[in-house]
């Protein structure tokens, strides 16, 4: 067995003596060797643990990045409903939340753009159609005027001709007014009392209520005159669309009502009915162009009504409970009373 020694030699001159001191190193070196071996083992274990932890975290991070990459590819292919799992480190959660928020915002923006494009297409179509309708109305009006001239004052058909002429005039004005407002998004600045406008729309809708066996209650209006700035014909069309929708949504025995009242700085017009109501899934889309729950519906009545309200600086909201009925509220800015 080899044992290492540590020796020290010193020579003295007077007297001449050689001094040699020696001692085995084992007792001194062994503690340091044990510490060194323990440190090496500990360092190796810590290194292995660090590598394992790094591999785990790297895999977890790359997994989250892979999810982001898959989600980005899905969004690029048009799937805007794809979502990223927000679990993980704070940074990953923030990135996932930002990505989900971005895709949701993009989805809403594209949906709104699609609606605007649909409205623009509907406007172009309506403009072309209105040109043909007005040409036809002009011919009908001329024929009716000639018939009226050739009909005696006491003839039974004369009131019918006069009524037909009045309806032709109203229809021509409705088409012109609605298109004028929808095109410009600005209402003509004419002060008018909204009560008579709603009353005219109610009278125009009475025949539809009668046809469906339903009833429209008398107009309820506040005692204060509701002055607004706008186009009377376009606003009449707005309320007529709402009333016709109510009449068509109810079965025999149904009842609808319309009220006009001042609410702060707004005029609030509310149309309610006791129809079948609108399903929640459909309620989200009833203001979208061309969406209709009726087989023969065009899906343009409510979007046009909202467009006219917006063109007058107002708003249109719908509340509905399936099986109970629907409530439509239109708000328009209150104008100052004429001096």
C-alpha cells in the first residue's frame, strides 16, 4: 500500500545537525478528496437536472410556439374561429391572449366589412331598381291623370282614381327619399314634428294588419311636440318597415303598438308586438342585409330602417323573447322647437 509523505529538511551549522520532519499526507488530503468527489457528483447531478429542466421548458415553449404556428396557418387559411390555448408561462399566456384578441378583432372587422359590402351592393341594386320603378310609376301616374280628366266629378270611380294617384305619389316619394338618405348618409336639415310622420306610417300599415287579422293600437304620443331634423318621407318609410314587420310576425288576434315620447335629448319611438318573437341565434343577424326568417322575405327592411335611422344621427335596437313578442326602439336626436 503506497502512502504519500510530506518531508521537510533543514541543516544546522552549529552544531551540525540535519533535521528532517516527515508526516503522511493521507490524514490531510483525504477530507479534501472527499469534498472534491462530493462536489463533482453534486455538480454532475445539478447539471443533469438543469439539462432535464431546460429540455422540459424548451419542449413546453416550442409546443406553445407550435400551437401559435398552427393557429397562424389556420387564420391564414380563413379559419378565424381558431383559438390558442392560454396555459403556460406568463409570457406564453400574454402572447396567446394577444393572438386570440387579434383574431377576434379581425373576425369582427371582416364581418363588418362584409356587411358594408352587402349594403353597398344592395344600394346599387336598389338604385337600379328604383330607376325602373319610377319610370313605371310615371307611366301609371300619367294614365291615372288622363283617366281622372275623362271621369266626371260625380262618377263612382273618381275617388278610387284619386286614391290611386295619391298612393303612386307616396310610393314615388318614398323611393326617392329613402334612396337620397341612404346614398348620402346625411338627412336633409328640415325641422319636422315626428308625431304626424309616425301617424302616416301607421295609417299606411293598417291594411296589412287587417289582412293578417291583427290590431295596431292607436298611436301614443307625449304631450310635447317631438321635433327632429330629417326627411319626412324617409322616416315614414323607416316606421312603416317596422310596423309591417310586426304585422307579418303575428298571427290572428295579435296586437301591436307604437309610442313616441321624449327621453332627455332624444325622441324615442317604440314598436312592440305580441308575435312569436325572434330566436337568439337569429336576433344576432336580423340587421344583416338579406337575412330573413321568412321564406318570401328580402332581408332588407330592417337594414334599411337602421340605415335611415343612422343617417339621421339616431340608432335602432331590437329586443325579443321567443313566444312573447318583439320590441324595436328607434332613437333620434331631439331638435330645438321653432322660434
